C-alpha cells in the first residue's frame, strides 16, 4: 500500500520495530534456547520472527501489489504512466524485496537487543522510517509530496495550477485514496495492534516493571512518537533544510542536529526511550553462571 520507492525502507523499519516491541520476549526466548547451558531449540523457530515474516508476506506484499496493479502511476510515484511503463520484474523483486527487507530489519534489531544495545535496535527502526518519510516528503527531486498526493502523471504535472489545499482535497476524494482505505486499515491496524500487544506482553514478564518508568498508556504513546513521529519530523526538517540550503549544506546540518538529538548520552530521545521499559541489558543478565555460559 506504499509506493515502490519507499516500500523497502518501510519494510526494514517495520521489521526492526517489531523486534524492539518484542525485545524482552526475544531475550527470554534466547534464554530458553540455551536452557541448561546447551542449545535446546532452533532460533529459526522464533515465533516473533515467524509472525513478522507472515505479516510482511500476507499484508505488506499483497497490498502493495494491489496498488501497483490498480494504479501503477501512483504506485511508482508518477514514474510510470500506466502498466506499459512497469517492468514485469518489478512485481517479482518487490514481493521478495519487501519480505527480505523486513527480515533484515528484524534480525538487525534482534541482534542488538540480545547484546544489550536496545537503543541502537530502536535506531534501526528510526532510520528505516526516516528514509520512508523522506522519500514520500522530499523524494529524489524535492517533489516527493507532489508525487505522493497525485494520482496520475498529468495531475502531477498540473500541480502548480492549483493551490496545495485543492490538490490535497482532490487526492483525498480520488479513487486511489479510497482504494487505499481497505488494505490500509488491515495493514496499519495489524501493525499497531501487534506492536502494542508485544510491548504489553513484554511488560508482564518478570522484572519488566523495573525498567518501565511511566504508566502503560503513556509508554505506548512515547513509543509511537519515537517510532513514527520522530522520523516524520526529522524527514520534514531535513526536506526543509535541503530546500532552503541545498543538499551540500542542508544535509550535513541536519546530520549534526540528528546526531545531537539521537546519539548524545543525555539526549531527550535517549531519556524518553528509557521511560518505555524496553530491555537495555544483555540477555544473559540475571542468569545463573552455569546457564549463562552455553557450551
């Protein structure tokens, strides 16, 4: 349900977000894998990984192919005017790419969670969603938002003839937008319910409440703002800087600001992350010495 150019970024960010949401469960699963000090089950049997890939294969891929078939112009950000401009291989590479990108995002974040670098796992999701929103807002030519909010090549070219409000209203009442509602509701509804459900499940495990510093409803709001709101604001800010100062100046300035906001030891983002109660320790923490040394 997203344009081809942004789909892989969204898939990677989603895979990482799922792994972070289930971070505490993944640590408990790793403990059960090694049980009495030896490996007792396959990591490939990880139910959270399986459900993440199922989400990508059953919801992300079909909804994207549906929009590509129904409206190839919108699905390709006005690069292809109709089906004749879409290479058949796109469908193949799109389908496989979305699942693989989701897998890579999950595995990267899971690895970081298991070694006690939960904040860096969270940054995997931030990076993926930043590139997603950056593509939709700015794109490769500064017209990403125009490409996203128009339904045909002709409408994209005619954008300057009307006000932004008129163009947005035209898109919001178009068949393309209405076609997005049904698959979009399923994709986003399942996404949010899964992430919230896995967070809540993790908070019920022993020791979870020691890390969560705010009520659960507030923690969910903070998590949502951190995973989606922060990357959107960052992509919008980066687009404005690039528009005003150009790539050579705007992008480095944004990188410095983002580094201060995300990487500084006392940054507000780190502080907010610490309130949610996502694990920040190695999975072996708290295990008996004999169980902490797998053979």
